[in-house]
């Protein structure tokens, strides 16, 4: 749980762990994504309700469509396509889908520690699809990350 400044405990949303395939000949790829979003109101400049996916002239508008619900769904759709076409899976799939990224992934580090010897023990690669688009037609795919640091400072 998350303790609020007023002392109230708030239950954390679940982290979804999923997997498909255990072929020892295939590498295991873990796909990370989140489905929570920053708050939004129509007064923030939205022309439609930000939490209702709306199609306008062939484009979809909605809070979290690109950060990060669309990318999460894209990987799930890729698995669905392989299965529908009865194609052999090229990798073993693992998914980590969480609902607290926008609030600092509270609880995720503990889960990673708890599952490192089980769920994550055979992961060869991790793909993070929470990224930007370089232009209207060019998405970015993060394939490496280094020099990351997180810290918390409290000043009284």
C-alpha cells in the first residue's frame, strides 16, 4: 500500500505478469508497459473527454493512447496475430503491465525483487515501449538505456 501524507493507506493497483511460450530454443523477451495516465480535464485543452477514446478524421484521441496504452496493446496484438495465423512464436513472451508508472511505479521495485528468481529468471531481453514519437510517422523504440538514476530528497 501507499501511505498518503495524511497517514491514510491507499491500496496499490495490481501489476499484471503474463507469459506465453517456454521454448528453450527461443530467447525470452519481457515487454514492459503501463496503463495509468496523468490527470486531465477538458479545461486543460482537450476538445473531447480525455478518458473517452474518440475518432476524428481517422485519428484516435484519448488520454494514454500513446503513453502507454497503445504500445501495450500493440505487443498484445502482435501475439494475437501470431496465434491467429498459426505461426510459430519467434520468442517466449513475458509481460509486465503496471498501473503506477505516472506516480513513480510504487511497489514495482519490491515486486521485481520478489520475482527475480522465478518470473524473471529466464528473461534475456527487456523491451520498454513507453517512449516518444520522433514525428507523426516515426515512433521511437528504446533498445538500450544507461546512466539512469533515481533518488528522493526531503528538505525540512
